C-alpha cells in the first residue's frame, strides 16, 4: 500500500487519506481541465476576428457553406467539420462561426496539453515518454 494511504497511529486516518487522494484526482482530472478549457475559450473569444479576414481563412469560411472543395489538397475533414459547426451553431455571421470553431479547437488543444504530463488513470499506458532516452537508443539512431 502506498505510503500516503497508511498511518501507524490510527485506521480512521486511512479513510481520510483516501478521501484526500480522491479529491486530488477529481481536481486534477475533472475540474482543472474544465477550467483550462473555459479560460482558453474566453481568451480566444476575446481576441476573435468578428468578420472575414484576408487570405485563406475566407476560403475556409465560405467553401464549406457552399459544399465546395477548397484548393488542393482539399481539406475534406475541415470542410465537413466547418459545415457541421456552421449548421449547428447559429450565432453571428458565417465568418464569426468559423472563427468560433477555431477558438473552441484551440481551447481543446489547451486541455490536451494540460492532460499530457499527468499519469495515466488506473495504471494504463503512460501518457508521456520517459524524461531521458537511454544511451543505447541514442547510439542506435545516431548517424
């Protein structure tokens, strides 16, 4: 049993320590990612372009609405995602909705960056590589 779950003085502190561990797990795995998402989304929305911007973003805004294909390579997934977003989120203009999609994707990216160094839940596959690669591995791939 881990050291932080045992106590030599009393058995009732064991339940208190487990409660503390569960609260820490809840905050790190549930509450903190929500706060990171909300803060990131608020930050991105505060700097969001309200309309059409010059260049390719205009094409990325208009072509999904027309069910047209963007210039090569086409970006099929983005076209479908933007069309779905523009249909389901009826807020503002097409340009604002598309920019709102990129803000939401950026906030989700912030959540993924937050969750990356945390240990995998329930003893699963580690989410981050080891801090230092082994010298044998470095020598194997060295020129």
